[in-house]
């Protein structure tokens, strides 16, 4: 578990063929929507109807039960069933309660995890990008929900994803660096992370963020995997890096408090004693820490 790429990431498990070639095929889209076998995922403010027994699963509806509104083609499964997403009031379905990615993203099966991640990302993007950045005119959805077009200047706009690096930094004694953001609960700890800036590579972003946040230079920056994090629109890119030269930690108080190195024993004892709370298994942070730790952390929450 301590070698190789990350094997399991909760929000990177989608199984559908996204069939991008059908997104501009109006006849295909109409036929798919007219098919009672088609399934629709309705999302409202990042949540969807979820049935929890016997295990969490999305409650999908046929097109006739979906609210009116723009539709987004999410993909097609191996049996040829088409899946759409739409935003609107959640349908009343017996035995379901609304659930979002934080609550159920790690518990859903692969198909449903991918559907919800995709739909939540599109819902947020459409909701927050209604106007043309060039001329301010209200844009229109196109390409089955994967583009918006300005009717005035015909400019095309695609869903945005903001790359963010997250890195497990180890020192020469193979201890990991955990820190707390100033806004976090007092016992919360995680590894360092930050957004990639314009004109910067991923590796440069890793080194810059670690230097800015705790004053430590790093080397051997290594990519291990990624997962979408549409909360609201990030792509988390996971790395390991080694602290270079035993430079002492000097946290930037605006970004970091309580930065410290932990051995495996120290981490286990701190969690068991309730002194710190580690990230939940939904996050790539937890997967990076578990990979270093060599298995599940103590008190891993069940959501
Ligand atoms: Zn425009």
C-alpha cells in the first residue's frame, strides 16, 4: 500500500461512457429522452434523492418524472441505457432522502458516484456562469449541457475546473507534515494543499505552496493520482514530496496553525487520544495519509 499510485478515490470511479459525440446530435438526444428506459438524476443545490437501504444508491427517475429544465447528457452504460442530469426540485420518492457528495460520495457504487460527481459539477457551473465573460449577455446551454454559447458574439464557454495540488510531505525520518488551517476546528489536521497559479506547473505549485505555508523547501515531487472535487469546481491532484535539508517549520500564520511532523505511532496515538481528527476517507488527503500509514487510520469515520 505504500508503493505505486493511489488505488481508490471516492469521486474518481465513474463507469459511464460519456458519449461526447452524441452531445450535438439532436435526433439522438430526443430519442434518448423519449425512451422510458432512460434514467435521470435530479440535483438541487448539490444534493440528489438517495435510498439508503440496503446500501446507498441514487434514486433515478424516468424522463417523464424529471422536472422541466435544461438537461445534461451524463453518459451511456454498457446496456445502452442513457443517463441525463438536470437541476430542479427533487422528486418525491418514497424511501429516499436528499444526499450530497460529502455524505454519500464514498458510499455509492462506482456508477452512481460518477453520476453524482458529474451532475453536481455541471449544476454548479451552469448556476454560476450564466453571463458571457466577454460581453455580459446571458449565455445559453449547448452541447447537452457541456457548453454555454453567447447569442450575441457566439463565443463558446466550457465547464471550468480549477486544479489544486495536495501533497503529503515527509522528512528524512519518514514523518509526515500535518497542519491546521486557521478556520478549521481546533482538532482538525490535514496535509498541505493549494490552487495552481497561472503560469505554473503542478510540480512548481507543490514546491511553492509548501514553502509559502511552512517555509520548507521540497524535492522529489511525485504525482500519485487525482479526483474531481466539485465543491465547487476543483480537481485535486495528489503528490508526495520530500522535505529538503532539515529546514525547521515556520508556518505562515495567515494560512497555517499547528504545523508538526508525525511518526506513524504519534499519529495513531494522537487520533486515538482524540487530540486530532484526520481527514475523512472521501478526500484524497486521507488516501495519501493511509498509503503512507499502511492501512486504515484509527477512528476512520463511517460518514
Ligand atoms: Zn458575449
